[in-house]
């Protein structure tokens, strides 16, 4: 990993492919958590209304002590799940996002540039309990101001970072035009001999900036199909999922660049 400006996070793979990420600023993260907190507030209100209605129905019923205590425990667990499970559940199923993060084009990723895992999200959000102290994310805010990546304790514990995403783009917007007609080097491996330097630079540009694009999965598939067609690969050898497409692009760039040192 190399030195980068405070607002840029760069990851370099063993194949010397660099991924560049714009670090999310504290302001946009505050607005995102505000939106998510408002959504949580609405859920809290609905639950309290439901509990009040149920309580009114049960007020004239003499429930056993064990049952009433059990209902109280269930209520507390529901509040805990809303407060912390909200973020865990959504970050897992929305690929590192929540409604607030998506609204402000933010995403949580791992420090190695890969998508966060379920375990990362669980660790990150359970530590939120500490970040919240003494109130209103006091410790979390101090920690974010104390490091150049605006990471809170949960991010340090899980090895994650919050980055910005860019709006949808077209292939033409990231295609380098200067070397569009340049052929592959003479000593390129047969598997990539059909590619031009333009093809490879397109793949490299996408890999370097993919986290910034909200339509990165669609772009990865388009670029992978383009390169696979140029390499005259069969349908079976062409990636069929965004994850496979990204891996295919990395391997193809590494194979193309290897002969050139």
C-alpha cells in the first residue's frame, strides 16, 4: 500500500494493480447516520404503539410472572435488534450500505479493497456501543477526527473503511482514448494477444475506480464481455457474475502486463 492524500485510500494487489477509493468525509457520514436514525425512530414509534395496544388488551389479564418477565425481555431484545441489527442486517444484504449510506453514495468496504463480510459488519456494529458513549457518538466522533481516514472504533476493530461512490458512468467515460488503436506487445501471452493497450487500460481504469461507481457490477460485466470477445473466449470461459468479472479483469491485466515487466 502506498502513501496517498488524506482523502484518497489506495490498495495495491500482488499483481501491482491499484484500487483508488475516495474516503467518505465526516459530514456525509453524519448525514447518512441521521437518515438511518430517523428510520430507526419511525420503527421505534411503531413498536411502542404496538406494545401500548397489546398492553391495553392485556391489562385486565392476570398473566403469570414468568410470562410478563418474558415479554419484557422480548421487548428489550427488540430494541437492541433495531439499534444494532438494523445496521448489521442492511450492510450485509445491501453490500456495505444502509438507506442513509446509499442516499449519500457511501459504502463500507474492507481495508484490502474487497467487500465487507458478515463478520466484519457484526464486529463493526457491535463496537458501535462503545462509539456511542457518552452520548451521540461522542467517542466515535473524537476517534474519527483523530485519524486521516475518519474511522471510528468499529472500523478499526473490523478492519473496514467508509468510501464514496460515484454516480453511474458509461464505458466511454472511463476509456482512455490516447492509445485506442495500439496493439498488444509482441511478447504477450497467447491468451491476451487479441487485446489492445486500450482494452487493458480500460480494465485498469475501472479496477482503480470501481468503488466510486454506483453501477460497478454492470460495468464489470460489460468490460469483461468486451475483453473476452477480443480474446475470442468461449461462452463457458466468459464470466457470468460481477465477482467473477472483477477477478477475470485482474487476472487479464496481470497477464498482459507481465511480459512488459
